C-alpha cells in the first residue's frame, strides 16, 4: 500500500473512477436496492464473531445477505465472495456451502471456486484456516472454461487490516468482473476499510461500498492502492 494517492486510470468513458461509501447497516441497504446495470459485487460477509447472533440466526442472516448481493447484479453479471471457514464450539462452519445455498435461492450457479492462501502453504495456522474461498456465481453468465485466475493464489498481497482481503487477491476478482462480466461498477456491501473499492478504482472502475463503522467507512473513502501492489 502506498499512502500517496496514485493517479487512477480512466474509466471506459474517459473520466476518473468515482467512489462512494455509505455509512450504515448493509442488510437493510441491500433490501432497499434493485439490480444495478453494469455492476458486479466483490465482497466478504462478516464472520460469526463479528455479529451478535447465535450460529443459527447468523446462518440465516448470511444466506439472505449473500442472496441479496447476488440479486443486486444483473443476470449477466457476477457476485464474487471471499469467505474463510470459521470454527465455533469445536465445529467448522462451511461458508462456501452457505454461499451455494444463497446462489440456489437467487437462481444462480457457480462459475468457479478458487483458494486464496492467507499464509504460505505448509504452515499450521491454529484455530483460523490459512486459506480463503473465492467463489463466483451468476444467474446467466457462463464460464468460458478458464476464467484466467489461478486455482490456488499463494500471494494475496499484504492486507491493510487483519480482516481485510489482500489487494492482489481483490485484483484477481475485480479483473474477472471487469473482463469477463463487463463490470463498470464494483459494489462491496461489507467494505470494511475499503480494499475492494481502492483496487476497483486502481483498475479503472467505479466503486460503491457500505460499512457499518463510521471510522472504517472514513478509511474506505481515503484508501488508495499502488499498481505495484496488484
């Protein structure tokens, strides 16, 4: 990451990419939205530890939120989810399976499922997995066979926050959304400190985020990434 703001490449219509960050609760916001032309979602839904719910209520909340993310994009768009499994009370919760459940509810199908390493392969990482799932789903878009992404991403880039995705991993997802799904706008309804938004701008796309924390929302408005980080 570079604290100095690099020049953003122009969008498809020749202007500087825009960024909007809404401070608020993502799920009510998602419920109020309709499908956005030219949009793709790239996001990571909160872990059980980040919300005040029991596991059953959280699973219901997660599936609805993921389904609404999918419905936010047009039929030929895509929603991409970075999700790490979580252990609770001695058992693992498979968040990839929850994304599949949401996709089925939204009438979408899996385009691909990749693995992003949070640590170098071979490390024992303890209670949190050393990898993250990257899943892409769409209602009408069909996979061309090879989406141009590595099956295992061993260098996600250095995150700016402990729960943030690495900028290189975000760039892989956003390039797919731009090049394969024709995205002009990247939406992250759970944007945190704004990694996805900053990477989208660095790749010439407009960005829209929602963040519950006012402090993190302000960070998301200001965060910039350098092309060398991607």
